[in-house]
C-alpha cells in the first residue's frame, strides 16, 4: 500500500470516492433526502478542487496497485472548544473503499495522519464521529482516542450528534 498526498488532479476521484464511501456508510441509517442534500453540498469535483488548493487542508490517499483504496482529509486550522491539545489538527474524513474495509487501509491512513500531526509539531489529533457509528468509535478508541466533547453535525436538514474524540501525544 502506498500513501501519497492528494493533488489537484485528484479532485474528480475524491468527489466520486467520497460520495460513494459516505453513501455506503450512512444511507441505510438516514433519510435519503438528507443524504442527497449532504452529498450535493459536500462532494463535487469543484468542491474537492477548492479543498485541494486550500493550504489549510491536506489529503492523504491510500493506493493499492495504483487504485485508490481510501483517503483522509486533514484540516490544519480547525478547532473545537473541547480539544485539550495546544496545537492540534483535525481528521475531517477517513474513508476506505468497501472492497478494502478490514484490509489495513484505515490503519495505514491513521498511522499517516499521526505521523503528519507529529511532523507538524502537534500535541494532539482530533475528529468528530457520529454517535450512532459504534464501529468507527471502537476503531478510534483502539488508537487511543478519548471522547472529550460533542457537537452537532448537519446531515442535510437533520441535526445529528457527533462525539469529539482526541488523541493526545505524550
């Protein structure tokens, strides 16, 4: 598996990959209209291009034999009041393609995210995770993330609760 930085050439792939991964993960537990609204507001080649050219955003893409297997979107300057770290970065998205779930993609992307945070002199890494996603919550707990707060995540017109989880580096 190869982990590389995303480039402007990845905008279309990230839009399609992100929309598919999000839909596959959350459509069964949500109202279709809210899923569609969220996808429209979040994933398009133009939106991804804007994110890829933003100096405050990093995409790390996991590839297996040249095929995108997953990615992580990291925000360098987004903060939640519940975060304890003095200097922290956020994992906004971490996705694996359905065919690669359970095959080490999430592990590799998390390792790369931790390495990115440490290289930038951060003392923590944080993320928001839907309270009704126990598989993801368990994954983050295994990495040492702890719940430090909560916030609202808007899925279309539906207010959902996310746990804010933080991994503090010693």
